[in-house]
């Protein structure tokens, strides 16, 4: 009672009895059991050691009782309610400890975060410096400008050299100040698809006006680049295309000269594409080529293989040799005739040059109409042949006339000489033989023999037949 009334601080007493008294007085929460018991008296039920069945039943009954509602009632009767682990004091101390630890952890985390952010900022500044140095050293010009005011925010060294302004001057300028071909409305209309994301970039050609007034042709790739941490900006990569424009102009002039020659040449000019099957498909030709063929340009271009409209005449190379020359890109030549719908006679002389372009084989051909020349050659050849025949005949008569000029030569020798001189004066002297018969006596050439192919004529003297010439 003195402990419960607060007259003494501690007492040694059996715990069940003390706790029952404190519970009856509703003072169980004002005392606390400390230390270890000086003496523990175990309670138990004695059972014969060989009576295992009874021991098992008792153990099950005890296990069933502990934790049951009845056990709680008995415990509260003698000990009162169990003292909870989380008392107000313990909760307060634990909360304070957690708060202190949290503050320390947050301080450490904040310190490390600041260090990490500073490190990233330092690296970012270094990367930005390297990036700007790279942009300054690139051959292309780089312009950056704001999307609303269009004022430049960055210009690399190449851009400064291209337009001739200083860095500070350009920071107060916009793209419109160096692009005379654009108005404000036209420029904003062009960049609108970049701002709304419709297009990722825009490539176009225009001119940049130098500070001295000269216009420089340029090609521009324009992008709108934005990020989470800063406002978006336009980035323009600009390349000076003066050299390319000069080259393009020269190509146009060269092409114009080529087309002038191509269209006005009296020779036929054609370009074929050779397929893997060796077919030749016409892809272009000039008016002279069309005129030589006797067909329309549309008919020629629609043909799967142009060779079906041509007949080869005296080729300089056979088909296999021509195919090999095409493979080796070697020139070849020959003659052919068009199978004209009107049947008009024609002869064409050609020269062909194969070329491989982008993996395809093209054949460039120049055709020359030699119809008139061939006819003249044929006439000249025929005239030369006729003249040759006359020469042989004259020579034959001359040799025969010379036989009579020799007084020592007898009649038989003269007649034999006439027979020997007849074959050289004939059309085909190599296969010609002759025999003269006079009064039954024969005078023959060395190669004479009777055949079914012969020409014969009788020989008369004073109106009487005296022999024959075969």
C-alpha cells in the first residue's frame, strides 16, 4: 500500500499478488516491474512418467488455454492489462530520433545533390564550350535565332566570314536583314510548319547578302530545336553553293550545246539501254534517226528490242564479238538496213560506244545514211567490172593479131595460139577452155574437156563451113 500510495519508491514483493492489488485499486499503470526476479517459483502438474497419453492431453489443454479469452480474463484478474510496448514516452523518443536521422539524411542528400548538380553544370559548360568551339571551326555557317523576334542569338566564325558583319552587329539583326528574297510574312509562313511540328526540318536555296552588297547563293537546312529547360530556337546550317551554281550553269550550257548538236545533226544519234537478255531498248534519238527509220519516234521508243526493225548488212563483228565488246565497253561498228514500212531501200553505217552508268549499260550510236554512196559504189564497181571485161577482150584480140606478125610461125601454130588466147579474154578465165576444129583437125587448150556448159560457133570460109569454135 505504501508503494502504491507513493510513500516508498521500490519494494520486493511477489509480482502476482502486487499486480492483483494494484489492479483492484486501478493503479496498475503507476508501477513497473524492473530487473530480473530474485526467485521464480514454477507451477506444474505432476504426471506419471509412463502415462504419456495423459501428458499429451494436458499439454494440448494448456496450449489451447494460453491465448484464449478465458486465459486473458484470468491474466487481467491477477496482473491487470499488459503494459503496451509503444508507450507515450517510447513513441516520443522514437519519433524524435527518426526526425533527427531524417534531417541528417536530408542534409547529406542535399549536399551530394548540390555537388552532383554543380558537377553536371561544370560538365555542361565544358561540353557547351567544346560544342561552340566545334561550331566555330566547322566550314558550314551556323546561325541561331529566336522564334518570336527572329533576332540572332549565336553566329559561328564561318557565318561571320560569309556575311561580313561583326558578331555584335549580327546580334542586333534578323535573317530578313541578310535574305533579300524574303519578306517577314513569307519567312514566317515558311517556318510555321517547323514551329507546329508538322515538319522536322526544311531545306531550301536562297541568297545571303554580304555587308558589301554582294549576293551569295546558299543552301540552308533549317530546324526548330526545343528542350525542357530552355526556350526553343531556330538553328540554320548554311552552305555556300557558289561553286556548285557555277558548275550547274556550265553543265546547263554544255547540255544546251549537246542538245543543239543532237537535234540538228544530219547523222542519226541514238541511245540504247542494254538489258540482261541482250535486248536493246531505245531511250532517246534525234530527228535524223527517226527520219532514217521511216517510223515515228513513238513507235521507236515503244519497241522492246530495236534490232527487230533492222537487218544487219556485212557486220564487222559477229554477234558474240559485239556482246563481248559491250561487256568490255569497247567501241564497234558495222552497217545495217532499216526494215522500213514503205520498203524504201536504205543502207546505214554506224559506230557504237558502250558505257556503264550507275550499274546500267548504255550504247551511244551514230548512224550515217550511206544509201547514195553505196549506190554510187555499186555503179562504179559494175563499171569497173565492165571495163575490165573490155580490157580482157581487147588484150585477147591484140595477142591474136600479134601471132600473124611472125613470119616463122606456121598456120597450125597460129590457130593453136588463137585457141590459147581465147580463155583469158572470157568472163571466167580460170574455168574456161577452148577448142578450134578446122577441116577435122582439133586445136585445144591444155585444160580442155567436154562439159554440158559450153558456147559454140561455126567457122566459115568463102561461104562454106570448115570447122567450129567451142
